[in-house]
């Protein structure tokens, strides 16, 4: 399987995170194309030891799997180009809002497709990737998809409706955690520690909290209660979350993401 020929169209942040995971997992036949930024292709080649092409369209027939890692709005054009040359290769996209129905409508009848929703932790082999399968995906294709996803972290098969609902949570979610981390790092620096030390403290705190959530059977509310003794320091801090309607804000954050994703469809 590691000898499968994989073409990645797109060489940006998500593509690079996936390439890193694939290379670490021993995939050797990875070819990368993009929209003409030659400098970026050269950088990706030298950084990850993959091959690149300025004309990915000329290489489709040699590939087994094609991963689309470019913006949602570029998909119409790229799927039209792919339709001219594709011969039942497995086509995967990581784009927000580009579900399997969307791809099936634009690709030749019988093309196996899958919609993947990874996050940038793929670069560390720690993505939580959601995926939905198109109607022409067979067991062998699914095996390939899972092998690729395993190389970048954990994964969960869902329906496309569920994936639409969860894209803001596992796809965009890391940015929300980093936003909070950024604030905490700045607050920590007020004690006189360096930014590097502050980042270490906060990163380990988040990692430890994630570990508790993962391994402990307790729900987040129980874990919060363990930290916040009645009348204590943490409880006072949590009261400020209430004062500024944190729950309502989080709901609006997710709704805003969903609205934006719908605009792309
Ligand atoms: N970033 C995330 O955390 C994340 C998470 C989940 C899913 N995604 C999805 O991943 C996709 C890529 O996001 P990104 O953050 O990696 O974007 P990015 O860093 O801006 O990179 C976009 C890449 O797409 C290429 N591209 C644009 N139009 C193209 C076209 N017409 N044909 C071929 N290549 C084209 C660009 O080519 P050039 O190099 O020539 O500019 C660039 O390499 C998006 O659909 C996004 O929804 C991202």
C-alpha cells in the first residue's frame, strides 16, 4: 500500500500537513501539484522529499489516488479538469463543504470519491479526521483511505450530513483552542517568564487536559468541578465565563462557521 501512487493537488498548509504524515508512514510515491506557485513546490520538494509537478493534469493517468487539498472555490474548475482525464482513480478532497454528492455530480459516473475533514495536527500524526464515502467506494478503496488517514492521526467514518455539522468542531476547532492559548500565554508572560516558557506551560496544560478528557470516563463538567472547588479561585474565574455568555458565544462561533461553509457549496 505504501507504494500506492498519490497525487496531491494543492501544496499549502493542509497539503503539507498530510504530506508530512504520509512520508512518516512510509509512502514513497507522492507527487504534488498546485496553482502555479513554483517557489512553494520547490520548498515542498526539498522539505518533504516528494516529487512535484507544474502540470498535475498530465500525471493523473499514472496515479491510483488523488487528494484535492485546495480551497473549496477552486473545486469546480479542478473537478472539471479532472473529469477529462480521470479513469476510476480514487478521488479524495479535504475541502470544507465539498461533500461526496458535490464531487459525484461533477465527476464521471462510477468515480469513487471520499470527503475527508482533517485538521492541521495531521503534521504531528495527531489529526482527528472525519470522512464520508461516496457510493462507488469499495472495500479496497476504504482500506486505502483508512491507511492514509491512519498516517495522520485518528479517524471516524460518518455520513456527509454529520460531517457538515462537525466540520467547525474538529476542522476549525484547533484554531479556537489556539486563540485561547494565545491569551493564556500573554497572561502568563505578565509574571515575568519568557514567551517560550509560557508556551511550554500552556501547551502541557492543554495536553494534560486533553489526556484527562481522553482517558477519564468523567464528562467535561465533572473534570471542571474537580478543578473548581466551591468558593475557590477557579470558580471565581468560571463566573466570568458566565458574565460574558461564553456558551452563547461558542454557539455563535459554530453557527458562523456553518454559514460560511454553506456559502461555499
Ligand atoms: N488549514 C486547515 O486547518 C484545514 C483544515 C481542514 C480542511 N482544510 C481544507 O484544506 C484546503 C486547503 O486549505 P489550506 O489551509 O491548505 O490552504 P492554503 O494554505 O491557502 O493552500 C491552498 C493550496 O491550493 C492551491 N490551489 C488553489 N487553487 C488551485 C487550483 N485552481 N488548482 C490547483 N491548486 C490550487 C494553492 O496553489 P499555490 O501553491 O499555487 O498557491 C495552494 O497550494 C481547503 O479546502 C480547506 O477547506 C483546511
